C-alpha cells in the first residue's frame, strides 16, 4: 500500500526552468562539449570553494583516477582508504594498478579513523584517500597531518561534500579548498549539486592542474578552446597517454545554475536534518547522525543506526510498504564479490565498525523539496515501526 502522501523517494534533484534555459543556451551556441560553459563552471566552482584551480571531468570516479595518477600512484603501489565507501573509491585505485589498503572507520561515525592510518603505512604507500562520507567531513586536519609527517599525498573523495565546511585552524572553510593535495567531487543525481553526472577536481597546485587538463582529453597538447579560436593552423600532438574524461557544455551549464542554488539547497537540507533529529532523537535505541563542532555538513544524506533488536532489511521493507523509500547504510567494498579475489585489497586493521555500520544503518529520504507532511509521515511511520518488537508486524499490508 502506498502512503497517502505518495511514494517518497530517497533523493530528488531540484531542477527547474533555469536549468532548462541553460541547456537551451548551449544548444543554440553550437558548442556542446568541453567549451566555454565548462570553463565558466570551473571558475565559478573554484571561486565557491576557494580553490586556485578546478578541472571538470565526466564523473567523480574519473576524477579519483586522475587524482591518484597525478600524485604518482602506479602499479604495485598501495593507497590507504576506507572500505566503508562506494565501490568507486577503491576501483579508482585499482585502475592505477595499485592496491587499496583498508582501515576501519571512527567510533560512532562513518569516516576513516585517523588513529588507524599510521599503522597501515608501508614503504609501498603512495597516497591516502580519505572520504567525506554522506557529506559529513572526515577529521581532515589529522589525516593531512599524518600525510605531512610521512610525505604522503592526501586525496579527498569529496563526492558527497559540495558545500560542506570544516573549521580549519580557526576559520570556516569549504571542502574543496583543498586541504589535502586534490579534492574530487561528484555531480550524480543523488548529490546536492547535480549535472546528471560529472565530476570536478580542485587543487592548489598549478602543475597538478596542468596534468589533469592534459589527461582528461586524451593527452592532447592543444585544448579545443585554443585550436578553434586560432587565426593560424595548429597541429596538436599527444605527448602523454590520456583518457576521454571530458565534461559536456550541457552538464556544465546545468552545473552553473545548480551552483547558484547551492546556498538555499544546503540551508533547506540543514533545516530538514534538524527536524529529523528533533523527532527521532526521542526513540529509544535509535542513533541519529551528529556533526562534530568543527564541521558543517551539507546533509547529502541522513543516516540513522537502528536499535539492536531491529533487522535492517525488515525495517526498510516495512517503511517501503508504507510508501517510504530508503537505502541501506554505506556499503563495505571488501564484502563485494569484485574484491573477493586474492590481491584485490589488504585490510590493515579489523573492519568491525565498518561492517556493523553497513548492517545496522538506514538512509532516510532527504531532499530540498521535502514537505513538512512528508517529513511527518516518515518520522511517524518509523516511530510506529520501532515501537513494535517485530518490524514485520508493523507493516501496512
């Protein structure tokens, strides 16, 4: 039975006439891939996060691949990261011929535990890849300090974190400044800013930015923007191996409009998260997410940990029967079949917290257009289900 207020999705991108007009502008311009709109989006995104350089690409996965390659990760190397992340985090490491080295997450949270990183370092460690999971920044200062002590580059998987902030030595700064060597963002439809798909890399290094721009377009020495505007014939060459990781001007034009919306989107998501916490914090045994005092999340997702006696799948099914879509907690890469083979990863610590988080947490719907009625329906039905000793008994049939 569908709930009276309709099926509530986990996420819903906010797209409107501004984005429609932006795409129309690109169509009429005649330049539809990696052109002036991409260049403008890069500048506006860099200005927004406070980065010296921003490079747009086709996805966050391709961004991670380029970032790791940029800092020198190659065949036989190791990269320290969390298993408790979307599989693309580790896949990008394997694209480089390197091995993911997994460490556990922090107690009571979903991000990499900085206390576990140092023990995982070996002579083969070439980078640390930390994740700002669900939009909540990791303890970045401590991670970066470990990297500095051992001269190991730090890459930020900021796929979910556009607009999130961190208190950095007394100043609030946006994720993507960057605070590590390179930060990578996603514009997938479940993210706060979406271009349908797409990604962005930010860095303070001019040399890294040069490499990223070269490699995203097959290693071609002359950008299209220069070649098409030249008054003389130019022959490009290909001095380095590269990839087709370009962003289209359609995506960039949408991204520019989404970036304008970002402050209001985050404000609304923070309001919804506060209401969720107010309603749900009274439920015995349910753990609601919390921001450390040094973070400001964009609330890309709202993830709760169920009371011990409640089964994750049964609770999610009970909610779905009542018209509420959910997702299980963040996956653990080392539990997937793609990582079951010998040599696909190394676990540097036990991953007990990571496994528990996946099996006991549930992501509730959160999107800027969510109404108070929808919020009340979600919190009311979850309260009803958790008030029963048996989630299955609370289902609407």
